């Protein structure tokens, strides 16, 4: 429904800032529902100020065409990141996959808990957590974007229970059943992303919509340690918990899933950071990118030397 362009915001004194401009596609621009949702999305994300959410600066209108001015992220989508690994026949390192999803959970936690100026919780549910809506900046920042079909109190047009909102292969069971969702639906989708990065494919996806939905509702969830030997049993437990079809047995908040992922990542010491992800991204898209994952496992990713040196803390001399 929307299309995004790279643009420049100009000001006095040769001020230039690179931004993204999002427009409603022309064929949708005259439909009240889409215009209302576009305005609702802009109003919704205007106050979602968080490092793991793409920022929105302005909502405008020219000759009946609405547009949003947004933060420009110099990087790739998670879809591109996954596809690059498929093209080069590599699997994403397990710790980096876990780190990326932990950053998505950070952004979702902020959105899920967001309140209006009166303190009323907005009940935001993204409902479209899929690889196209995750950006990975070259600096290693992971950012959630496109709240275009999000659910939020009084702000977005919503036919939940009548239509399915979201991408077929990235739905929660509640969405596949056309049920009313809450924040826990987004966590099932985060688990789909995590499993896809770990094993190289979406375990639910088929070329038929109904079969994909049926898989989301009924497919036996595998033991992921049997699909990939490098998957730690603790990470497999996180996947099994996130894939609970009964949402009352799933992680009850994005913060809870974030805590589980960060405990796994950092319990044994220093783990992935934005800077390390940036170094891996640069290697992956470089001339020897086809062996980037191997170098990561060996600890020889170019640029890691600088990030590792940041760990060294000089103890103060004793008096």
C-alpha cells in the first residue's frame, strides 16, 4: 500500500539531512480506509521514540497526496540479510540471529507498553513482524518499521476477527484463526524469524495460503538441535516456548522474551553487540562474503579486532 523513497531534507546554511519519504501508492490514495490508516500510522509512531524503531518526523500532504518523512536507515532489510546467506549457501551464526531478534523484542516491548499523554495504554500490536519490516543498519542497529496494519486504540482502522492482517507465512495462530490479537501475537512472529534465520527456511511456508495457515496451526514443532547441531539446547528451549500455540503458555511479554534471549547471549560473558553485527554485515557483503559465517565462528571477522579491544578495561591503580 505504501512506497518509500530516499530524499533530502534541506534547510538554511546548506543544511542537508538524508531522510526516507513514504507515500500511499496512487491506486490506494483515494480510498478513505487507506488514507485513514496512513494518518493513523503516522500519529501512532510519532511518539514511539526508541533506538529499535524507525523514527517518523513529519506527516504532510501535497495536492491530496499524504506523505511521511521518516528516519533513513542506511542498510538492508532482514529479508535481504537472510537472502544473502541463502545465495552464498551459509547459515546465519546462531548468536547473531538471537541478537537480531532480541533487538526486535526491545522495540516491540516499547511499542506494546506505550501510553497516550493521559497515561492510557494504547494496546499496540504490530501484526506484521516479518523480514521486510526489519532494517539492519550498516552500523549494526536493528530497527522495526512499518506499523501500517498495527492495531492501536482509536488510531487505526481495524477489522480484526473478520480479515487476516499480516503476511501469510508470518502469522501467529490467533491471526491465522482470525481471532482478536494482543501483544503476544507479535512474539510468535519473532520466533518464526528466529527459527528462519537459524535453519535457513520458514518451517511453515508453502506455496499455498491455506496449507501455510494449517501449518501454523498444526505443524509439529521440531527439535531445532536436530536440524542444526550448533543450536544450543537453551536456544531450542526459547524457540519451543515462543512457538506455544496457546498464547497463555507463550512468553507473556516482549520483555520476557528479550530477557530469555539476553540471558542466553550474555550468561557466559561478552556477547554480540551492534558493532560486532556491523563488522559481520560488512564482511558478508564484501568480496569474500561467501565465507563470512565461517570467519565469524573462527573469530576472524575483519573489524572484530577493534570491537574486541573495547572490552579491555584498565583497572584503577590501588592506593
